[in-house]
């Protein structure tokens, strides 16, 4: 049975934030705290998207009225899964238990 690297996309809402950099830092910190005891092996990064005009990378954070929506990328290695779909279900289950009420979407599954 092969091993997989599962990449999940998450949306994180932060209230009373002053800047986009603060919002990203707070989102990563809060996600890390909630994942720490049970799923500390999950890697957390700020999400990036390609600019449709210049094809440069843009941060996936938006601040409006001191409230931010931050896109996070969570990566987890799943060992000895039956298939890519099975690995994604395992990752969503493990991360979803730690991050209750946070929307998750499978972005990518790679066989290692």
C-alpha cells in the first residue's frame, strides 16, 4: 500500500485585524494551536494564487472592515492508504477533527 501527500485548502476568518500580514500570521498561529496536540504533523502555510494579469503569486487573504478571510494550505502525509481517495478521506478526517467548523477542500493528492 502506497504513501500519499495530501494537500488541503482551508478558509480561516479573523476578526479585529489591522493588516493582511497580521491576518495571515494570526490564522497560521490559530490553526497551529488547534492542530498541535492531535495533529502536529500537519504543515501549515499561507495560500497563494496566480495573478490573472501578471502571473505573479498573490496572497490569499482579504481584509474588509477589520475582518479577514485567509486561505491556508495544509499538507499531511498519509501512510499505507488504499488509494488517493482513501488518503484524502483520512486527511480530511484527521484535520477536520482538530479544526471543527473550518471548511476544508482537497486540493491535491500525490503518491510518494
